[in-house]
C-alpha cells in the first residue's frame, strides 16, 4: 500500500476522535447526577454536537479542497482537544453547550478531511481496503472508548475528558509534524464543482439519499435497542453491552479483512443493496421473534450490514469525486449527521406509541431503499 504512514497517521486521528467521543459515554449519567442536570440539558448537548457537525461539514469539506486536507485535520484535532478540555473544566450548562458545539465543529473538520485525504492518496485498486480501515477506525474508537472511559472514571468523573483532550493534542502534534499535504496532478482530475452542482450531480444525489436513510436506520435501531431488549427480552445491561460489543468486533474484522474482497467481487452498489435487504429482514425478525438467541444473531447481522453500507458508499463516492473529494465527503458527513439527528427523534416518538413501531418503520424504509439501489445501478450503468 502506497503512502502507508500518511494513511495510518490520518486514520489514527479518526480513531482518537471516535475514542474521545466514546470515552465520555459511561461518565454522562454520573455527570448528570453530580451537576444536577436535567434530561433536556443532556439532550441539548447531543443535539448541539450533531447540529454543528451537520452545518459545518460541507464548509470544512469544500475548504479542504481549497487549502488542503492537512490544515483542516490539524485544526480539527486542536479544536477537539480544546472542546474536551472545556467540557472537563466546565461548571455550568453554558460551558457544556459551548464545548459540544466546538466538538461538533471539530468532528466536521476531521471526519470528511481524513476520508478525503485517504481517497486522494490511494488509487481505485487499494481504495476499498483503505476505506475499510477508515470505517474500522471509527467503529474501533466507539467500541474501545466506553470501556476505557468507565475505567478512567474511577479516577474521577472528569478524567475521561482530560484524557480525550490530551489524545486530541497528540493527534494535532503528530499531524502537524509528520502528515504530508496532498499534491495532485489536477489535469487528470475533474474540475472543482460548486455545492449546488455536487448536490444535483446524479453521481452523488442517490448516494446522499441512501447515506441519510442508512444513518436514520442505524440510529433509529440503536437508540432504542437497550430499552427495547430490556423490556421485551429481559436483557440486563451486561448482556446488552456484550451483544453490541461482539457485533462491533465482528464488524471491524469484516471491515479490515474482508471489505475490499467483497467490493472486488460484488461492487459497491450490490454490496449496499444486500446490506439494506439483510438489515431490513433481520430488523423485522427482531420485531417478531421471542427467541433471545435469534435476537443476538439478528443484532450482529444488523450491525454488520450497517457497517458495510457506509464504507461502500464512501468508496463509491471517492471513485467518482475526482478533484472534489473534500466537498463530496463533507456532504457525506452532513447527510450522515442529518440521519443521526432524525433517527432517534422518530424512534423515540414511535416507541412511545408502541415498542415495536420503530423497528417496523425501519424495516420497511430499509427494504424500500434496497429496491432504490436497482434504479441507482441503472443510472451508474447508463453513465458508463
């Protein structure tokens, strides 16, 4: 693999940010209790992070095409470090809010810039493998983070935030000192496009719709998974954590070892279609079954399916983005954030009506999106 050091260094930043986000998850209930924070305040912190990431992602993406990914990455890592430090020191809700907004901006800088950077320094043959590594780094950070955060919290409930801040600073320094800026032969690439042109380009429009739906489906599924399995299947906290962790580990193994082979055999569109169909079928099974073992198997397949969709779409977009990698990946992050915001809101509303409604709606939505990929494939074939 060419540019191995630069690839791993840039992806390391994704892992650090994902790890930093995961670190604080087990601390939030303790922080809420010690600071006497309301549920609305906790919800606002999540929303502010997601909204700032949604708004800033396309701006950061287009900027990375103009000034270079390295600059965007190091700014993002520095902002991430500062946001975690502010959160660790804050004694008021305004401080927490500001920290979450800054954290969302940092994520908006780092995630699309790293994806764009990796896409620019790899060719079509090695790109699926590197996109699998990118996705595995994000998944790995979210899996390792909560466990490490729980351990660090024994040293003090603010400790995970300070550790996340230090990790961000390490990523900033390493990127500043060692990450090489991308130098491209622009004659071989497409001309840069405006945001409007990118949004209306048929190469991107359907994938952006699919990105939003997949993020919506995953968040609608994941946000109520713990509550739903506890109520309907009597899963305790340790069982839920075990099932999700094992599902995450299996997904990482697939992303690292098998994703590029699946892309080479099936192609991006067919892999995405199969992933949508499998996630829809097993979410439906989850809503109908009474068997706990089948619940665990279904959960594993659902998480695996979602974790194959995202890198497959990103690989497809990077193949077609040409000199607009930053812009396209910025919008990729924006539509992911949009789905992340809508998914839990819709799932929570439907859950209050009936515990199984969110899964019924998710299954139908994902199934229909699977059929949408047939139309997408026709468009791809027509252009080729």
